[in-house]
C-alpha cells in the first residue's frame, strides 16, 4: 500500500490502513510543516460542507476519534468549550447536531457583540496541528511505516512503491487526478499570544465576514477569510509561498475578533498566515477510481476537503480503509 500525501488526510488514511494489518508507505512532496494541514486553525466544525448523511457520518466519526485522542496530551488535541454565535433565532438544531453530544441552545442574556441574539454552546475538539501531525507521523513510523519525501509528476509513479494507491494530495489532486472540480480557497489568519482565553468563539454570520477566535495552549488563532481563487498553482506548498498575508485583511480580522473576545485586541501578534484550502465542487471525493493508470491495481481517492479536512479526516480514513480492503 502507498498513500500519496502526508497532510491530515494522508496520515490518517495511512494509520487506518496499518490498523487493518496492511504494510503501508507514504510519499509526500513536502515536509509536514509545509502542508496546508499544518496551518489549519484547527477546530472541529463542518465548514461549508454539504449537509448530507455521509458527511455527518464522517464528521461524527472524526469527533469521536479526536475525543478519545484528547486523553493523550502529546496529541495536542483538547476538548474546548465553544460558543457559536447566532444573529437570528433558530427553531431547530443544526444539521450536524447529532455529532456533538452536549450541544445546547442559549439565548443571549448578557451584553455581547452587537446583533448576536443566541448561541450554541458545546465542547468540541481543537487540534494543534504541528504537534498533532508529528504525533501522527511517529505513530505511523512506530507501526513500521516508511515516509518517502518525493514529488510525483503523475500518480502512476506511485506504482514504483506499491500497486495499491491512495491519492491524498489535496489541491494537487486537481491535476494529478484530472479533476476540474478541485479549486483553491484562500484563508488568512492572525496568531496572537494567548492573554488567558480558553473558550473558542465562532461567528459565521458576522456582517463583515466570518470571525473566529480559537485559543490554543500558548497562542490564539484569529480568523478568518474564505476567498475562492480564480487560478493558482496546483502545488499547495508553492501556493503558500505565493500568497502573502495582506496587512489590511489582518487588521480587519483582528477587529472582528476583538468584538467577540475583547481580550485579544491588545495581545501581541505572533504571526499572520495564508493557507490555500483544497476545495472541490460537490464535496470531498472519496471513491475508487474506475480506470487507474497502468501499474496501479487499485486507486482510492481522498481529496478536496476544503475548509473541513480536519473535521472529516478520520471518518474519511475509515471509508478509504474499507474501499481499499473491499
Ligand atoms: C487558514 C485555514 C484554517 C483552517 N481551519 C480548519 C479548521 O478549523 N477545521 C478544519 O476541519 N479544517 C480547517 N482547514 C482546512 C484544512 O486545513 C484542510 O482541509 C486540510 O488540511 C486538507 O488536508 P490534505 O491532507 O487533504 O491536504 P494537504 O495538507 O495540503 O496535504 C497534501 C499532501 O499531498 C502532498 N502532495 C501534493 N502533491 C504531491 C505530489 N505531486 N507528489 C507527492 N506528494 C504530493 C503534499 O506534499 C502534502 O503532503 C483550514 C485551512 C486553512 C487554510
């Protein structure tokens, strides 16, 4: 078995395959810290995904996996109190509610951001991606896995490693799998020192753009933006080099976030980053290729997770493992 890609998706697939007793290698063009996954905020929430039963199942399985991993401090996974702000009252739970055990609807009674009338409160998994990706790689290697750093010109080259291939190449899958539905979506975040914030706050309906405040152990990720790009390189790491943070956008993000959590207004800025989400019209592709390149006996695709790759990862990895062994 070989998995092409060592972001959140590739590593979770590789570990699930190992758990099924399959000898598995990973090929990645980039080191972990240069993947889009390393930049994710990264909080469980099915951002801009289809409200479909299959997606809910992927999200629910991932929630459960993270909740179990949160018992191991080295993972960097923390179950955090979360507030999801609402700017209009709602009379039914969100479509993803079945994945979140303790979701509660709370009308706002105290002074809060202008226009907010209620909020959902719950505990959700938050993941510090750099330590988490390292932990995944250690786990993969400890189980006998080998990581090759190499950029493939075509998926057929993966057959030099093994005849059964999982394509987890994120944005690059648009070219490697000749899939025109894959497209880049730019995201910018600002990271500030943590002034003592412990609760995650999300305002998807902020009139000036989505706003989120996601605390980690030492810092806080302030977001964000979700801007589809007309054209970009299909190589995610070059995209990271090519898209520099826009200072005016960072100031606007910070101002929105300070409305939600005033403490972050004066916190020292540690960095500002741009990542290019691997989005796909119609949602992530997780299926068996009907006509794999010669030399490949089975090709399973798993790419195009957009702004929800962390949230759907383990559920998609379960599907990939089932498709590989079917
Ligand atoms: C600012 C920002 C915030 C985000 N916040 C969240 C969040 O809070 N929650 C959430 O669920 N998601 C979030 N996301 C989305 C999430 O980061 C992505 O959905 C996820 O990282 C995609 O993972 P991936 O493994 O498919 O892709 P990537 O991480 O891009 O990995 C792709 C892998 O494929 C390899 N590869 C590519 N081309 C080749 C080739 N030719 N040969 C060999 N290897 C190749 C790369 O080297 C890399 O290892 C966020 C994204 C951004 C940008």
